[in-house]
C-alpha cells in the first residue's frame, strides 16, 4: 500500500490517501512525536513513554514532504529537522493511534 496523495490540512494534520482508497489524518504533533530518526528514537528511549512532549510552532510546521524511493516519506520541519524517514507501513501504523 502506498500513498497516492499527501497534504497538510489546516497546519495541524497530515492527510494521506492510500492506494487502497483508505484515508488517514495524522496530527502533526503525533507525527513529530513518533519521528523514526535515530536522534528522536534515542530521546524517546531516555524519557518516560507516558510523558507529554510539547513542541514549538516551528517544530510542528511542515516545510516539505518528499517521497523516498517507493517505500517512505521524508518530512522537513520548520526547525530544520529532516532526518526522519517514515516508511509507508510505519506511517499507516501511527495514523491509527
């Protein structure tokens, strides 16, 4: 399953239409919290999993979204964070939280 359309809606969620005709919306704060990059994963391991992360407006502003090969999405955030690559299965999984 691959995204056929990705957009940011009202500056607070990512909308994804999938090749199986399902649609998901992911809050940007949720997307950022589950960033799969090594830095974010390390920070998540060192903190309590039930803690609430608070992000600035720049940390939740999406500057660009790019498809990586035929397996993932790269998100470039307003604070210049851009190392997280969300593979399609992971993206679909976190949209269900």
